[in-house]
């Protein structure tokens, strides 16, 4: 199934992160760290602030999931592209499609060939979430439990010092 069959594809419109003052809206750009968030800013009136849940694909082709409002990078040739579900999807389904995109298509994009609305809309996202046998909810829960145990052990070790 094509991306445009599952998602509305939109382009970001914003300035460079350095143009903003500190604020409450996450600014998402090309980094793969911190879910793509490089700062929290106060958007300008002419910026396109997107409301989650949505998938943000960086100019370098890395997909991240955002549950609330965010301001994606939207200037120059490495703008972000936003995927908003045509029909309501669960958070697990959004995570699935972002991960599937990263596995199937991230390799297609680089500094010499940036992701764009035109390059993304007809890419395939198969198998769809309903067609897969992966228990993603179970995997997420297992990962959450493992991370919680790790944090508790680190906290215990720090309290002993």
C-alpha cells in the first residue's frame, strides 16, 4: 500500500531553529537523537505547527512519531515531511509505520537526495499493520518493562553512592 493511501502528506514551513526564542513547542529536524527534537521554541504566526499524532520524516529520511503539537524544520532543501493518518490509527500503529518506513526506505535519502513530498507519497508501506504477525503492543510493553527495571537499578546504584 502506498504512503498516500494511508496518510495525508504535507510539507513543513518554518524558519531555522536559531531564529526562534525558547518556548513550549518541540522543534523537529534531521537528527535521529531525542526523537528528532533539537529545541523547544515559540513559533511565528506564519509557521506550520502540526498537531499529533503524526509521523515526521526528516529530509534525511528518518521517521519519528509525535503525539502532540510540534514544529518541523521547513526551510531549505532538507525540510521535514509530515504524515497524518487518513483514518484514525493507534499509537502502536504509528510506531509500526514509522519503523517500517525506516527499515524499508531510510536508505533512499541522504544529503545528496533529500526526502520530499513528491519522493515519499508513492513509496510502499507493506505489509500494513493489520497484515503483519508481529505483536508490536507486546514488544513495546516488554521494552517498557526492561527500561523501567534498568532505570530502577541505576537509581538504586546511585543511591548507594
